[in-house]
C-alpha cells in the first residue's frame, strides 16, 4: 500500500480534536487547583486536600505529556506531508509511522489520566455516601441502598 498525501492530512482533524479535549482537561484541572488552593489556605490541616493535590499534580503532568505527544504527532504529520510532496515516500512512511506512534502514546496517557480522575471522583463520592448514610430522610426508601440478606 502506498501512502498518499491525503492520508496524513486526514489526521489533522482528529489530532486537532484531541488537542482541544486535552486543553479542556488542562483548564478543568487548573480550575480545580485554584479552588483547592483557596480551600487549603482556609484549612491547611485537612488530610484529603493533600491527597487531592497529589492526585491533581500527577494528572497535570499526564496532561502536559499528552499535549506534548499530540503536538509532536501533529508536527510529524506536517513533515510527512512535506516528504510526500517532495517524493521521499520511504522517509514519509517512517515519519507517518512515528506520528501514529506518538498519537498512540498520547491516547494511552489520556486513558491513564481518565482512570486516575475516576478514582479521585470515587473517593469524593465515598465521602458523600458516608454522610448520606448517617442522616435520615423521608426519601430514604428511594435513595438508600438495600441491605442484602445472606
């Protein structure tokens, strides 16, 4: 199969959308960090804040690397198109494979970041569940978990 100029050009829209998603994640994390900073200044001894800050720092690093590999993939697509335009098909094939590899790494990092953020959200939900189980309400029959009899 011969690589055509339109093949790496098709990746432009996909990579652009991924970069937009990565940037949105970065902005959401930045907002969370600013909120946690205010909370930390008010209550510096709260243990869950330290865990959340550690989690956000790790996620921020992952997002930075996701963006880095996404941009690298985008640049390699441009180089691939230039090489195809100049007639260097063998070099263009290798550059295209490198671009796809970089994109694959960015997607893998995205998956890891999603798993970490899901874990963090589950910790927040467990805190709320503990509080919910302690209080009584007239709507408990709707929201309360059923106790399983063994």
